[in-house]
């Protein structure tokens, strides 16, 4: 009995994940509004009826994908930070982790940026709460680095300028290009800590 | 005769501008795909027939708006840069100009980010060419600052990290909030030149 229950639970997890993965690939390629349940059905090789068994509507799939992406971003983050010594290393870690997750889940990241506002208010708020939680954690790491002396408006700006450098990469960065995700993370870290000159110096070992 | 021609030309300029302004406000608020010609007609108090007199289709309005925004960004930029002494001052100028234009044309900037991919290929390419031209100018300013010694991949990263800080402000920055556009530009300039510590020091005159 327990075996059958587990099998059924695992089946739900597996099916919803596979629908979500197919859907977010389409959302990324053609946008949420332009993607139909028919498209999703084709992409995940499941009947529309089969999909409706797991998701009552297309917006539930969008919510499942975006909320799940934010969960992955938040999962274990506070514990991991707790285990890292020194505020500078925590900043470096947060940036590297952000870039790694971004490059692994590019479709989810781009959909969050472009289509989160297609969620019904109630679902949107759940995702926005998770984004705020992430913001607070990152901002807390910076606040600690600044010795808790940075005025609020400058701390807010510093946090969002860092997010800007990390998130804008969707418009230009190719993880398969000449700069690896970890190299990019190090460039962002150095830019954030010391400004653009230190990116240059990465490749000027004479300094 | 010349008088009538001028009046007619001016009427076209005025009407297309007013349709564009009404449309981009809607694109920003509800997205390009969700905005109908009916919505635009209501917003600019003109009949749909009247609008079709100036624009053959909704995507022409989108093109008019985005291409016009990029023209404003490019207009006079190279001459203005030519007149500024010193590579650091040119960087500061480019950032301040970018933030001022962004805060003045927020609807256009957000629509460029979210809906440019709704343009037919041919029109998209025209806008993308203008974006590339802007990229090249800004990248050239940085290249000069680095004494033309920055390797290409680092120069590309530095340019796009700067764009990231400038463009991501759409997600958090309120020009009517406690930080003025010029203050924000100065924060970005300092972050870019010297890293986050220099944002802090703006408000720590003791250092």
C-alpha cells in the first residue's frame, strides 16, 4: 500500500516536472501568452486531458515553474551562507551561486523576468514574496559587509545594482562562449568590490 | 502651397507622436500583445480608421515607438562625447545621459526590453542595429578609458555589466523616490569606477 502511494506520488512529481520543463522551454522561446495548451501538449507528448489532470489551467503551469525556480534559488541558501567565513567570501559565493543557477535554468530565469506579470494576482504575490526573501538575504550579506553602516537607500541601490549586473546577462551572455559562468561570476564580484579596473587586472597578472 | 505642405507635415508628426505616446503607455501597462487597436483608439481619442491612416498595423506603431526611442538615445551622442574632455568624464556623462533618458522615457524603455521581439524580423533588425550602434559607442568610451588595452571579452563584459546596472533600474528604481536620477547615475558611476565601497563613501564625508 505504502509502495503504491509512493509510486503514485513519484508519478505526480515526475509528470508535473516534465510538463513544467516542456512548457517553460516554450514560454522562453515564444512567450507565455503565445504558448497554447496545445503547444505544451505536443512538446511534452501528453494529451491535453492528461495535462489538465495535473494543472487546472495554463497559469498554474506558469506558477509551478516560477515558484519552483524561486524555491531552487532559496533552497539551502541561508545554511550555505552560515557555513562561509567572512563577508567578502559570502558576497563572492552569492554571486557565483546566482550565475550558476541562472545558467542552469535560463528558461525559468527569462520567463520570470518577462512573464511573471501574467500570473493571477494571488499567484504573483507568492512568487514576489520569494523574490523579496531572496533580496533580503542578499541585501543582508551586503549590509554585513558594509559593517551595517550603509544608509538604507545606498544599501538598496548597491543590492539592485548587483542584481542588475547578474540578471542583465540574459541579454548578452552565452555560457558556451569564451567566458565560463564561474569566470563571469568572478568578474561581477570584482566589479562590485573594486570597480571595472579590477576586471582588467584579472588578465594583467603583472599587478 | 508651401504653407499647406508644412501644415500637413506638421500634422503627421503631431498625430503619429500622439498615437505613439498613447500606445506605449498601454504597451507598458498591459504589454504589447494584450493591447488592441481598439484600446489605442480609445487612449488617443481617435477612430481606428484615423489611426490606420497613419499606421498600417499595430506592429508599425511598436516600431515607430522603439525606433524613435533609440533615435533619441543616439541623437547627438557622438558630438556630445567629442566635446567632453577626459575618458572618466565621458563615462560619467554616458551614464548620466542614459539614466536621464531612461527616467524620461520609462514606457519606451520597458517596452523595448519586453516587447521588441514582437516586431516583424525586418523591423526588429532596424531597432537591433541602433542598439548595436549605441553599444559600440559606449564600449568605445570604455575602451578608451582602459587605454585600449582591455582584451575583447573583458571589454564586452564590462560594457554589459554597466548596461546591466543602468537598465535593471526598471525593476526597482522610482525617479520620484529618495534618490534623484542624477544621484543614481553618480552611484552607478562610482560603482563602475571603484566598486561598492565608493557608494558608501558618498555619505561618509569623514572618509
